[in-house]
C-alpha cells in the first residue's frame, strides 16, 4: 500500500490542464463501439477505470487501437450494436460506470455474460439497473436483494420499450436504460427526481441517435445505431475541483484551468464555491458536443453554505473536496439530500467525517449528509483513503492547508481517475508553481 506525505503549501499561482473527463471517456469508448464505423477519440482519460471499459469492450470483440500522442487518441472500430459473447467474466475493476452502462448494452445482446469487480465494486448495488433492465426483458442475477456483483446477465430475446421513473437521480441508471432502449421497438423514457449529468444524451445526439429531454424526463427511440464520428473529450471538472478548492481557500492564490468540461450538469462545484465567497471567472465555448472552457480562481476567505436538493447531482463527486473547503470556511456548512454518497467507491459520508475529525474539525454525520464546522487551521494527521480515489485526493488538498505533516494511507487508488495528480501536487509542494 502506498502512502503520500503532505506538507503545508503557501499561496500559489498556477496554470494547468487536467486529464480527460472520466464519465465522457467511458461513454466515448462504449458508444463508438456501438457505432457503424471507425471513430477516433481524442483527450481520452488513461486511468484504471477507463481501461476497465476498454478491456470490457475488447472482450466483446471490439477492436480498439491506442494511438497515443499528446492528446491521447484511441481508434475504435464500431460493431453496429452486435458484439461477440465474452469468453470469460468481464472485469469492471473499481468502475461503477463501466458495470452499470455495460449492463444496459448486455441486456440487449443475444447471449449471457458475467460482470465482476474489485472489493469496493462488489459491495455496490446493481439492483438499481437490474430493476428497469428486467422490465425490458433481460434477466439479471446478483448477490442478495441489492444484487451486488458478480452479476449474471442474460440478454432479452426482444427488448421491450418502457417508461421508467427512477427513484434516484443517477446518470448511470438513466444511461443503462437508454442504451437498452436503443435496441427496443418504440420509445423508452426515463424520469428522475432531479436531472443527473447529461453526457449520454449529448453524445448520442452528436452520434445522430435521436433522444429528447422534457424537464426531468428523457426519451429515446429504439432501432437506432450511432453514426461513427470523431469525439473530443474535455478535461475533467471533477479532477479540476481539487485545484479549484486548493486555490479558492487561500488568499493570494490564483489558478487558471484550461480546456476543462463546463457542462452545466457538472459545474455545481463552481456555483457552490462562488456562494462560499470564492472569486471565479469562467469562459465557456458551447460550439462542441460538450461545453468546454477555462476557469480562473482567485483565493480568499471562505464562508459556510447549505447544499442540498437539486444541486446535489451537479456536484455529487465533488462533495469530499467541498467538505474540505467547508472545514476551512467560517461557520457551519450543511450538506443534505446526499445519501447516494454512502454507496460510492466508499461510504463517503463516514469517510469524510472520520478523516476531518482526525484533522481537528467538528463534524456531525446524518443519514444523508453532514454538518461541518470550519476551523482556524486544520491539524496534520494520518488519514485513510479507504481505497477511494476522491477521498485520497480531497485529503491530500486538506494536507496542504494543515499544520505539521499529513499522511494519506493507500493512495494507489488515485490512478482510478487522475493519473498525474501526485506529480502535480509534488510540483505545488516544491513551490514550482
Ligand atoms: C457517473 C454518474 C454518477 C457519478 C459517477 C459517474 C457517470 O454516479 O457519481 O462518478 O459517469 O454516469 P450515479 O449515476 O450513481 O449518480
């Protein structure tokens, strides 16, 4: 197990880019594999999670060439929605997105397959995708009522179009149903309590697969095959979030992040930081399939806020780093309506609460969130990643604000989403920014 030692960093000035968006990279590979020809993907995120998706699609007979280059290009040879039966269980590693989106595709294939994952993924509920996909005609067997992995999927003989009201705002559930719906006859609809990230809708539209949003409901028409087109993946705002908070919480710091995804279903972190008192200037180019642009952050003193409701899906993956910002803000920050955090790569409510307490921050835990009381100065401590990349990175940033030394235990998980995070942090600690 590798550890990371963090020391305090004084204010900094930096201009950087972050690697490709994880959610969009997964979709680019899967949708290109479903397409009717050859697609080149640039800006692909070369992280463990995204390699799980490449491995999964290869095991279904898809040819994927890694062209490399500074924009990290892939060439994917589409199979027109028809794949080969896999010869062995498909390993999704740590990646919930791989397992849930792939379930939607496999629910519509004329063969059986098994999906497996690592220790963390094997604890995560797959019934949220199994319930609608079974209504569409597939059979999905997992462990217990929550259908935790391994899961066995037998594709539907004929896929039925459904109208599904998802009890959770989840882009993974919505996308799984939409992908199966592409193979159904007629119109499939999915509604959610609040809109979740819309990368699937945008990318399918870009690949000429008709789908429509009406409020909280998305519709897709079956019998469509994505048209092969080249795909550009913007930088990941969820990775940028760590540096955005690092700069925002320190008077005198300035940061510019370029080429980053600015999809409004993902930029909740920016709105929250602005409410906390940060100065953030955005430049957005809407001309591509995904909005992208640059974010400038000028550091200052932060104040507490309340976060909940509709805002949660727009910043769900950023709550660990937002909690770190809250620990440095004046007053009590309340995060609610975020019970989903308990079924992420770790139970992120208890992981954040425990680690913040170790750093001297008073935290009250609720079933669906927490209350964090900001402190004058964080105390250096030994904290645990629990094998969760976003916990490891959030507390690495906490460490640069803490007195003394902070040790993060178990940092290899950072490779899940952000190769290059540790070298970037080392530059910052060495004062090279
Ligand atoms: C993702 C959706 C979100 C998010 C995850 C990636 C996606 O999960 O937390 O990191 O790519 O669709 P849910 O769909 O479970 O909300």
